[in-house]
C-alpha cells in the first residue's frame, strides 16, 4: 500500500534517539518545504513491514528517478531516522526510510548475516524494490543503499547478497561480519568516528580494508578533504572514507556527503 502518513504529535523518544545519531530533532528549512511523505507497507512472511517514502514533487530532467533505501540503527525507527534528512539532501531522488523489526534484546533492527531471521530483511528489500519500481519511474542504474550502525551492517550485507541491484553503498558506523563476503566491486562510501565505542574504529577500518581489496584500489589513495580519503578515484568502483573525530554519530554533513557520492555513480557509465 502507498498512503498518506497521519499527523502525529512529537514523541520525547524521537528527540532522544535523534541525539544519538548526532542530529537535532528539528529538520532544516529544506526538509520542511519538501513534498509530504507517504507510507508504504508490505507483508513479508506474515509480518507487516513499513517505510516512509519521500518522492520528488516534480519530474526530474532525466525522467527516471534515482532510488535510495535507508536503514536506521538498532533500537531506532523510521520516523526518527528520517530526520537525518537524506531526502532533503537529494530532493530529486525517491528516498525510503524503512522500519526494522525486533532483534536480539527486544530492540528493532536488521539482519546482518545471510539466513538470520529467515532472511526477513532481504525479502523486504526484494519486495519493496518490486513495488517501488511499479509506483515510481525508477532508474534501474541508480539504486542505492545506506544505513547507520546496525543498518550499516545490513547495507554491507546487501552488497554481498544483492550486488547486481545497487549502484553504490554508503554504510555509516558499521562493520562486516566474517560471514559477509562481498565479491563484486561496487562504489562504497564509509563514514566512521575515531572515538566510536559501539562499533570500534578498528572493526570499521577492517571493513574498509576489505572493501578496498574487493574493489582492487589499495594503492591509489587520494585526499578528498578533512578526514576524507578516496581509494581508486576515477575508477568504476572507488572506496571513499570519511573518518571524523566523533564517536558513534551521524554528523550533520553526512546526508549531503552521501547524496553527493551517490550522484557520481551509476551501474552504467
């Protein structure tokens, strides 16, 4: 289903959770003037799954629209995570904020390995992509995945399990489980905090190193700003990293950086 989102009174939990990803609860002016979001739902193995969808208010110059799938961190939800404002950073794209289901400890989140929880989140992505392509004029060469923390780990899983679907990936504060083994080179942008105590910088650097090896760009590092390095600049599958001085955060400029990275990469040149 594709329906309007009812107007809800703000919850205190939203403001608290937003602070956990380094954002303020009040969206910027650009987000306030964006088209009203819609709700989409799917039934996966008997479970109702939901997402908040932002779509361009006017047709894009290219006709077909890029599509971005966004996954919150463990214990968060789609209503809160949309305040990261990726839809405001890229208003020409369809941006979908998914809601996770209960995982270990009773908190919402995502599978991080193949076969976990009967692959309910991989099935969700497959079903959602089919519906989104029917609902919007999606450019199949410009479909992207991004996520924070547990959602970043699911983003890495999507690289390993659905490499032919996505043009590029952008995990934020995530790591790779040993069983997750991407094999096909794809553009990747990884954001990490030097002081992250939940997903250590060592684990994140290990994930980055694997991405660099898979993409074959180890000996081609180029600075791209403060804390930013691009491996394989100018190649079909670069790895860009932004190592910021914070902790387990989603810094304010993250959404704009992700949008900028995605805009430079498609599955076909």
